[in-house]
C-alpha cells in the first residue's frame, strides 16, 4: 500500500518488472514537514541511466508541523540493464 500526498492510502500500481523498473529518491527521516524530494528527469546516456533529482528544505520562519516525516518519490522507468547514476540538480 502506498499513500498520496494527503496521507490517504492508495493502491500500488501494477509494475511489469520484465519491462519496467522503479527508481526511488528518499531523504530519510526529517524532524518536521517542509522537506521535499522529487525526480526531475530520467534519461539514458550512452551506457548508463541518469536520474536527476531535486530537494527543498524549510526556510527560517517557514510554518512547519513538528512531526517526523520521510520524504520520498517513486518513479516508474523503462527497464535498462545498465548502471544508474543519481545526480542532485545543481551538482
């Protein structure tokens, strides 16, 4: 079971792992709301899959709830039998 951005359960999508794969970016446990992570772009470059992702953090004075969160983003990708490189946008 997965949950949507509002915290409501949503059924997992069927994945055909013979043709597709799932990539995940995650920030681990954070001390409040306001943290985000997302996949921006996935592309095959020569002999490797390149996944670009972004992150954002709450700024000073931003309203947040003091609750542990686990920001993550799952993305469905075409299956490729090549190494995968993960690049934080701006690196």
